[in-house]
């Protein structure tokens, strides 16, 4: 707990058995009240490792439903526990858990509603092993999104994020994709509904056991990002309505 804020870390897991121990070990237990891990039908021993680590809340999908669906399960389960802050951390150790306290502190200050750990802010992305084509695509897509969404971020594609619970209670994230573009859709919703976003610099770690989408999936994701951006624009201009920007 940070101050009087209840903090929950959620980990959307898929084949994370080799990296989960290291990730879990670096989570600052003095401020994190609870950890929730959702396993998206892994083919390795992710669940067994999580149980040995003593993670109390482990949810298992009975089939592989996708990265976005995994996050939906994580967030819905976390919200049942009435937290103040929810932090999404990949269990593949690509992002350092040591930034959790800093990210939570920014939200605890009341100045921001969302914190993104940016791999682009600073100069470490390529040095940390990010493939050149991914770096170029990241920068190009981010430029386009900043123009269309009318915001200014260094990166829309980080998977390391902290949210105030108010954000997740007030955006229709259940209408988003079950795939990788979920990450982009939720940011578009956050911007559309006028929540405040901060960024901090995060070191990049690309290595053999870290998860990473392949080239065809990257192309599909890029197309999805552009599609989301134009949906945002058309909805805001009232040219056409899209469900992901409509509250029930």
C-alpha cells in the first residue's frame, strides 16, 4: 500500500514459466497489496510456477483467447477487489517491476490518471535490443497517432501501464479487441474520455525468453492501430459512431 492507496498488480501471462520467477522477485512487496495472474492457456508450466511462488489469485482460461481477452479478465478481477491503482505488468521480464513504485506514486499524487512506461523516452530502445523495424514502426505509428488523436506521447505501444481504478471503471474496455490491438484501443478510449496520461522512461529488454509478436502479427497490429486512430477521429467528428467510444 502506498499512502492509503490499495495497489493491485495484474499479470496477463502466456508461456511465462521461464521468466515469471525473476519478474515476481522484483515486484516491490512493500507497496503492492495483491497480485493477480491470468494464464491464457499456456503450453508450459506457468501456472505451476505461479502456485509455487505463492501467487494467491491465479485465473486460467480454458482456451487461448488472446492478449486483449487476457487483460479483460485481469482488470475485471482486479476491480472486484476495489483497488485504487491497478498496474499491468508482463511476466516475461521485458519491463522492470522496479518502476512500480514510481508509477503508482504518480497516480497517488492525483495529477495523472494513467502512467505509461515508455521505452522510447530516452535513448535506450535500440541499445536494449528492440529490433530496428519495430523501432521505426513504433516511431512512425506514434507520430501518426499523435496527429490524429491530438495528443502527444512518446509511445503508444508499451505494455507496462498503471491506471487509477476510476479509469477502468469509466471506459468501455470490454468492447475492445481480444487481440494485441486492445492496448491501442484502450489508450484511444482514455484520451477520448479526457483522462490524463503521464510517461516515465523504462529500460528496454529484448531477449530470447521475452515475449514478442512476430512480423505478420506486427503488420496486423499496425493496421489495427491505424484503424483505431481513424475510428477515434470519425467518432469525435460525429461522422460515424463506434462502439468502443460509447458507454452503455
